[in-house]
């Protein structure tokens, strides 16, 4: 696995914006770190591995600045790096796995090497620093991609007027119907394959979450969040509606990129069951009033809404493509 190549492609796939310059600088620091590492292997100068870590620190700092720029929507040039680190460590912006990687690099590499000028690092430590910061930059690019897609889709100018919502409509029904409209009206580039959608999973989630923001804009008290953690499990999308001073209702959306084959084919059936099982977990949590399993293929234009007998019928819906038979309802 060529992590350099993966990161380079992730940066190239991002939409154009001021973040690109910073991420290319991150890539340049990682490239330089790898050159130092190879020189350290070929030459007797062991201090080159310490130079590896210092270059990795620069890549880490650049990564968090671009994360701050996109995820927080603020200019990183006007705030000290340690303030950005503190902000990202405390704010509910980074996905759990990204936050874990952020914390690991910060505590194991960035802080020790920054505050103790007597430290030196060996070959193994240099290698681990390169891998850690490169993986961090890769997963961060995915999250930046998802946030940019969210912002674009949430722009009210990108969505036509939505149907009038009857007062008192359950949030589960509002979310389910909005997802159905998205599936039937959203047009993917015909050259985009299912593999592409899977590789840019967070971009797809961001686009759907942003669409929900626009589609539900007229519903009082509604907010939409991506990648929220509940009891150590991450929900793809959470739609929340405040119904009182201390009362809220939440609907979880579990996304699966589905093939456009017949519903009873093994891949579709497996994905559907897996998604229903995961969504069912969230239904046991406080304030979670419903869940929607969204099987999205990016190509089918005929979708339907189905119930499932695997969970309380009033709490879960399935939105998925229809082929020559109706959407499977998970009955044996």
C-alpha cells in the first residue's frame, strides 16, 4: 500500500479552494520526511531520523490548519497552532477515528519533540511518525471532502422548493420522504462507478446530509449532523428536532452504497441486513425516535419506502432501489 500515492490522489480529488495549497504543502513535508528517512538508512548520520519527525510535525500542523479552515470555517492564519489543536481536540467536529489519530500523533510525536529539544529518534520511530501523520492527513482529507460536499448541498440555492410540511408530521416521515426525493432526483455523473461512491463515502454522506438541511429548512427546530458517536458507535447522519425546552427527537440515517441488482441478490441482501442491525442499535438510545436505512446506488431512479420486521415497524424505514420486484422487507 503506497500511502504517499493515496494521499496525493485524495488531495487531487478535492474541490478547488484555499485548502488545496495547504494540503499540497502537507504532502511536500511528508515527501521530505521520507527523503530524510531513506538518507538515514543509507548514511551513518542517525540525526536524519530526528529530522524525519520534525518534518512530520510540519505536516501535522498543516493538516490541522486546513481542517480548521474547512471544518470550522475560519481562517487558520489568525490563530496560534496550539489553539487550533485545543479547539479540534474539544470541538465536536472530527470523526471519532480521525480524533483518535489526531490525539495519538499529538501526544506521541508532536508534543514530546516540540517541548524537549534533547530528544532524538531512531529509524523505527521515524517510520512510525511518517505512517501516523500520513494516515492522519488521508482520513482528514476524507472528512474535509465530506464537509465541502455538505456545504454545497446545504446551500438553499441548490435546491428547488420542497413540498409543504403538515404541522405535526413525525420526524421519521419527514426524513424518509426527503431521502426518497433525493434518491429519485439526484443525478450522479454516469461515469461515476459504485467503487467511486464507496471510495468517496464521506462525500456522499456530506451531500445527503446537506440535502436534508435544505429539504427540511422550513421545519422548525431541525438540525442535521454527520458522523455522530453514540455509545462508541458512529451514526452516518443524525437529524434532530427540538420539541420543547428539554425535549428532542432524533432520527438516525444509516447509508449503504448498494448495487443496482435485484434486491434478493447476495450483496444487496447482506448490506440491507447489516444496515438494519446497526440502525436497530441506535433505536435503544434515549431520544432516538426512528431510523432510516438508505440503500443508495447512484444510478437507479425508481426507489421505494419499505418497513422491516426486524425492528418496531413504527420506528424504522428502508429507502432503496426497486428492480423487477418490490424492495425486500427482510422476511424469510
